[in-house]
């Protein structure tokens, strides 16, 4: 299943060890989020990709807003 997440762009490996993909610790939290969206809400992989992308964009925008506010 993890390979499918990688193929779909939901997870990004940090490296390889031969044929095995290596992931950072943040990947564990991301897999949990993916599983929760699939199981609890019935979201398909395309929907999950959109949700994760928008969530990351929102987080970035919130950080930028806080940075701008702190410059006042």
C-alpha cells in the first residue's frame, strides 16, 4: 500500500536501500492521516492528495501571516 501512496504522490521517500524505499519520521504521521481520511471519511486517493496539498498550503500561508504580523 505504501508503494501506491508513493506512486500517487502522497508520500515522498527520503532515499533507497536497494529496492526498499526509506522514509523520514514525518511519513508515519502522514500515513496515519491518509489512513484516517480513507477509513473514517471514505476519501479516495485523489481526494486525499487534494486535501493534503490544501492543508500544506494553508499551513504555509498561516506561517507567512504570523511572520508578517510579527514585523509590525
